[in-house]
């Protein structure tokens, strides 16, 4: 899970990109980067940390141009601490390209071999995003008419990417001298939307991982980019779009609605907030079957993403809803923090109890999901320490029993608390008196009730069915083996000096 932006504007885009990345910060806190295009020159700055820490005034001044892309990184492939893998990535042959990618390629290793043996291209990092960039560069070279590109060649190249790349990818690309390209994998696993802003100087365009960036930057949402579709805005502000996949299908990641996306976003025509309200209604029906309602004094959400579900659940059950935890908003999201010890430590730093909401009460805690169980265990302990007589726990999502290989950092079965355990065993592990999970069909219905034709999802972390059809136990064993050998933070110096400011001067456009 990462956040990406692409902007084609009539005025400098550096501030727009910065503001947009701030809005998408929840999608990645490991690193951030911005690349802008000024005539045939790319300007690029990226580095480790939050957006506000990576960019200073001097960096922003060094990012001129009316077109650009931005990226916030959440590591899923490569090293969580290798800041050379911060995006956007750049390649200069055969055309200058800067790329930002959200997702994860499942055949990256195979493609690396092809890059070396067949395409004669060198991959400098362990990032699958650099692989994707070089695949696109090679396909553009194959589709180009000599040294010239046109819209047909660009879309033909995206079609080549779709044929070669497996997995999840939502992508924004700057093409030097030509414009801004964005495309989405043929299953639409990771989200991508675009909007417009009409100005006296002409129409402006913005592509984003979530619609919330369009709202805050003053753009009117047009629609989602379809699975397999590519859009291209040239430097004359002409908008082009084309379906580039042979057999596209809508199968978005269901975990976007459960946890990843902001509640004020609309993804594939479905309000994330409304879907979470529906999850709460479905969960309430399940709770009724397993916990006597008169045994619950109060419903308390675990901030923030579970709040809509908990609120609706309490309303359906007729039980008081209370805020029992106060969140420190200066601590990042624990689910996307690398390292179990760091996650455990940050839970206590992030949340504190409101004692009077727990003391002497039987509480039902509601969370969006339970992944590793670290956070849940700490929270149950906090509730008991605050005086709760009984602590029940409800998850708005089903048990996470399988790794996600499409861009969410839950790749090892051993890390998942639900793997190989029953519901009662999981309840014992987290210290709850009872545990209720959402059913997978109820979760899907929470979304399809809001858009009837959206019936297929990637729910692989819940049901083990991988939508791309290329994942087996051998693949999962290989991924887990790599994760077991991942380096620690001490492998890098990790200071702010790792940030990069680059000016990439490209050859003069041969058409001039």
C-alpha cells in the first residue's frame, strides 16, 4: 500500500503535490518523493520519513514545473529501511521516465531475469517498482516509431506491461517531452481515480490513489480509472484514455474498504464510510448470536478506522456508544510500521484510556480487523487495567488467515494470529472474554449493497483465493523465506541525509 499522485496543471504543481501527499500520508509513512517536469528537465526530491520531514522550503523551490508526480511509500517489497528504494524511480532510456507505483508485482523475480537476458536492462534495487519501470521503458522502446512517441505507441506499451506483469499496480508516470501517463492493473486491485479543475487558463487534471486528494485540492472527481485502462494527458492538455488489457475484470482489494483507505474517500463508486457503516450493521447481527446483549454495557471503538462500524453496531444493538480511547495523532499507524517490537511499543504511545468509560463495565471493543494480534492484545490489557469487568472483542473483518501479496505488509503466515487457530483460541491469545468475527460473505455484501455490479473482490487475506491465479504454496514459501532474512534498521544509517535532490537534464527533444 502506497499513495500516488499525478498532476497536469496550468501553474507550478510543487505545492499541489505536497498538499496531496499530506492527505495521502496514511497510505505510507516510510518515505516520500516528488518529481516535476519542466520542459525536458526532471526535478526530483525524495527521502525517508513523513512528507513534512522530507520536504523543506529549499526542496520545494527546486521543484519547478507545471506537471509532476508524488509518492508516499509503505514498503512491501525490498527493504523497509533501504531509502534508495524511495520513489519516484527514474530511467533515461529510451525516453526519460519518472514512475510512482502502488501495489506489488508477483512475478518480479521472473521479470528481473528477463530484463537482464532479453531486454539488456539493469535493475539497481530490490524494488519491484523499478522492475515495472524498466518493463514500461522497454515496451515504449518497442512501440516507438524510431525516436518518436505518439498516443497509440504509449497505449501499446501499456498493453505490453499488462501482458508481462502480474500482480497489483496503480501507476503514474512522467514521460519527458510528452506528458503524464497513469494506468491500473487488469484486475483493478489497487485504486486509482482522476479529476478535473477548470481554470481561466485551461483544464487541469489530477490522478490519485484516493478521491480525498481531489476533494482537498479543489478538483472535481470524474471517475475511477478502470481496470486495465490507461489515461494520458499530453503537454497540450489533451486528455486520452484507452482500455489496454485483453480481459480486464473488476476485483478491487476488499481490505481498502476495511482499513487502508480514508473514510471520506470513494473507491470504485463506493463510499468507504458507508461501506464501514454497513459492516457495523452486519457485525451487529453476528454479535447477537454469540454474546448476550444484556451482557454488554458499552460499545467502544478502537480509533480511527473502526469508528463508523462501531457506531452503527451500537445503534443496531441499542447499546451506548462511547469513546474510551484517546489517540495520539503524532504516532503513525501501527499496522504499517515495520517490525513487531516497534508496533508493540507504539500501541501504548498511540492510545490512552478514558478510565470512567471502562471502570466496572462490560465493554465490547470494536476494531476494523485483527492481523498480527499485537495491537489487540495490548488494547485488551489496557481495558482491563482501566477497570473493565469483562472485555468482549469484535472485528468488522473476517479472520486474516492468509498472506497478502498485492501490496499489504502481511506476507508470512506465522505472523498472522488467526492462522491455525480457532476463534476461541484467538480470543485466549488476545485476552478477550469472547471474540466475534465478521463473516466473509457479510463483508462482501457490505460493499455490494452500495454498488450491485461490484461482486468480485480480492479477499485473499481472508479466503486464500488469489485473484491473479499465479500464487501457490511454493510462491508463499519463497516470499516468507525472503522476509525472514530481511535486514534490520541498523543496516542503514537511516538519517535524513539519505534524501536525494536530483536535477535530471534530458537531451533536447529531437522534434525541435
